[in-house]
């Protein structure tokens, strides 16, 4: 019996399948949620602060306002399910918030927020591929319009920038966002960029006919590979250094785990029972 297809693809799902098809199966097909980490929760908090900052009038976007935006986002943490699940000990919370404040401060080293003209923040876009019927979704941190009318896609990253040899692979996500913008607004962005706050670096690229066609081919190829894997119930493990951080090691035969245990866990979750 074929496995159910995911309802949509997104840059993170494409990256997940490309990194390891088996981990993708546990997360996107079997719907076993991965546990929040300090890095992901901190990233969400910093994103929320920068989103708030961009809603202010341009001249008001200074350092003090940014830290105030962080404080407002922090005030919502106690009801955030991921923060609650993280259950960070009190002595580690101070470091968590110090790091978040440092990342918000670092933002001012990569650009001047008073010069940004946001067109969309946390912008949800989607497009159905007429050839495959696949629904592609994305949430863009920031879409802006420059004075000359050029659209710019920006994604914030709270980690450090990659070795230049791997920069192109890290840009795939923003190129997919550019593709979604083009499909929805009939206008191709003139720039895509990743703002790495961890080391205060911008990695940028220029979408072209060639890059846009390459993204379209890549998304279709990943979708077709997922369809085939679902048909055959065959999602291969792809061991790499990412295994050290994988939430599905107990279910992974390549790591001595049990696929059956993973499927039982998924079934228990679907039935509303406890995690196996
Ligand atoms: S442990 Fe490694 S190989 Fe196994 S599912 Fe996770 S990422 Fe894939």
C-alpha cells in the first residue's frame, strides 16, 4: 500500500528530503514531530523581534526599539508550545536571552533598517505546479521594494554563514521564495539574500532565467522522488554528520534503530496515544 503524499512542499521539506529521505518520512509523512532545540526557539524569538521592528515607521527602527521589540516577543514566550517543551533550566535562560539580544544587536551591523521598505513580512505564498499538481508553499521573512522598484527577498539566519563553497546550496530556499514571488506577482525579484546574524554576514544572489529554471527543475525532481518513494514505501536512510542531531535515530536502521518502533510511534501519535 502506497504511503500518503505530503499535502505540499516547502523549502524546509525539500531540504529535509534532500538531506535524508528517511528522516523526511518520519517528519513529513509519519508526522512524528521533532523536538524543539535552543537554536530553533532562539531563532524564532529573534525573527519575531525583527518582524516587529519592521512594522515600525522607518525612522523609529533604532537599536533601542529593536531591543524593545525583543522584550515584547519574549513576553509571549510563556505560552509558546515550543518554549514550554524546551523547558530550559533557569540558569540557562539568562544565556538564552543574552544571546538573543546579541543577535538582534548584530542585525544592525548587516544593514540599516531605516532604509528598508517592507512589502510583506512573514509573507505566505503558494503555487500549484500545473504539470505535477504539487502545491509549493513558503513563508518569506521579508519581501521589500527598493526605490527603483526592485523586489528583494530576505531571510534571517541566526547561525553563521557557510563556507563560500557551500553558499549556493544555502541559497536554494531563497531562490524558491523568489520563484514563488514571480509566480504570484508576475515579477522576478532582483535580489535574494540571507542575513547571517551569527557572524554579521550577508550572502546574496541574483535570480536569473537560468536559476529560476533550475529551481523549477529541482522542485519537480524532489516531488517526483517523493512520489516514487511513497509508491514504493521506500525512503532510504542517508547517514551524514546530520545524524548527530537527528531526532529519529532510535527509528533508523542505519543507526541501529528500529523502523518498526518508528511506525508504532507514528500510529500511537495518530491514535492520540503517548510517544513510544
Ligand atoms: S539518523 Fe541519519 S540516516 Fe538515520 S534518519 Fe536520521 S539523518 Fe537519516
